[in-house]
C-alpha cells in the first residue's frame, strides 16, 4: 500500500471543527478563572492563554508517548481520520475486520481510540495556537503586546508537526520520523515557554532586580550549552524508544553482564530504515540495538553531570537557589525514571514519567534562558529597600 492511499482528507473539516470545539473548553475555563482573578489588559490575557496552551502541549507530549508505548501508533492506519471516518465509532466495522484478520496486530478498537484521542488533542492545541496567532496580529498595536511573529512561528511549527504526525502513520512508525516528531513536540514546548516568559510581569522590585541581574549573568549563557546537551540526550532517547531498544540492556550498570558488550553502531545509527529493519532488507540484530541503548546511557552521564554542575552553580547564589534546585531535581527525576525503565523492564508508568521529565527539563531550561522583554530596557530599576538589598546581593555574587 503506497503512502498516498493512506491519506484520506474526507474527515478533515469535521476534525477541525471537533478540535476547535475541544479548544473552546480550556479557553473558556481559563477565561472564567482569569476574570475571577481580575486579569486586565491584552498582555495579561495573552500570557494566560499561552500558559494554557503550553500546559496542553505538555499533556500532548505525554499522550504521544502513551500512544507509542501502548503500540497504538497504527491503531488507525490512515490519516487524519480512522478508515476515513472522524471517530472510531464510524470505523467500527473496518476495525473489527482488521482485528479479526490479525488479532495481535496494530489495529484494535482500544488502540484506535488512543490514536484518535491523540489526534483530537493535537488538533485542539493547533486550534489554540491558531487563535493566539490571529489575536496577536489583531492586537499588535496595543501597549505591551508581544510581537505577533512569536505566535506566527509557533503556528508554522504546529503545521510542520502535523505533517510529521501524518508521516508517522504513513511511514509505518519509521524510527527517524518518530524521533523527529518527538523533538518537534519539545520544540513546541520551548516556543510556548519562551512566549510565556517574554510576557511575564515582575511581581516585586526584588523580582525585577533579580531578573535584570540574571539577564547579564554568565550562568544564563551557560544554560545554552546545558540545553544543547539535553537536546542531544532527548534525541538519543527518542531513537532508543522508537527502535524499542530499551530492553537491549536489561541490567545496570553493566549491559548484558558486560561493561562493553558487542555493539554495531553503524547499523544502529543508520538513519533511514523501516522499523525493525537494518537498512539492508534484514531484521535489526541485538548488537545494533545494544549500540543504540549504550549511546543513550553514555550520553546520560554527560547530560546529568552538566545538569548537576549547572544546578549547583545556581544554588550558590541566594537569588537563584530555587532555579538551581529545580534543575537538580529534574536531573534526579530523569536518572531514577531512566534506571527504573531498565531495572523493571520498561513499565508504562516509568516510561511516561521519563518522557514527562524530558519535557519539563526543556520547559525549565528555556524558562531560564528567556528573560521578559522589559528586562532588556536600559531604564534603571526603581529601588525600594528590598530592591536595593536584592541588587546589592546580586552585585556581590561572583
């Protein structure tokens, strides 16, 4: 079956309407809570709605991992609907036939609902991002409005991410497509985090002084390197998961009872090949899967040490202790969940927690890198006693 036959655009309009309707639910809840809390001005509203979209995007990342880990990625073997229908209800006859033909195959009623649930949530996130973009362009001349190019870039991202979602199905879970789809999801987390951070308003003179000092800190620049190392580790983690190489090393700290087992890195890191194959028409062998697993394990040492040193460096400064503790805590979370994946043979809950930890690491590191737009202004901080005290402490910090 060719790729074109797996794309059926008949239910596109219904899916867009459904995604828009789903997006109205969190938007309405956010609007109701914001009004009760007295949110005023477009900038504040823009931040509240972007926070809601970011939260749902984090949910989408975890739901995507759940879809993959339950082998539901091909629960509906076409795109964007399910056997040309908007819901698995409309495709129940086709699903039943496929399940009867292959009882242990990828298509079941349960998996179809998981797969379509992921698509519904993705469509809702896309609708929210589209709404943010349209509203940003309409309100671009209002005082304090964020540049509309931020939500525009995010809209382009969600379109590309949707294309990768289609390729994930039509290319039959090809590892490179699945890995790029994961990296794209985390890029979306980073883009939305940057917008939330740029829209942040200081709550006190102390916070304003802290953020202004952080803008020129060498520790902020060091965060770029840490984020880059985490991105490499996330890519390797996606490659491990998409190749189902987690259990290639069922023990720790050794692998298959050896410190340096037999590995085939050339085959393992052959990028363009179908799932489960070696790129030469044969099935992928254990040494190739071992090489994939060990690469992720070795890079984990580098990434975790970088997170530890970065977090400890921040903890040394009174004003940034909370930020440093969160960095260390998220690194520890990733270490524990990663180890539990190996020791307990890749349990679903642990694997989801590991994916969530990666998304939260991206969120927190991007949050540290991006400073609110007002922090770039040259105007001096108006000091009260607390602001003077904070600035003096920050100036004394090495």
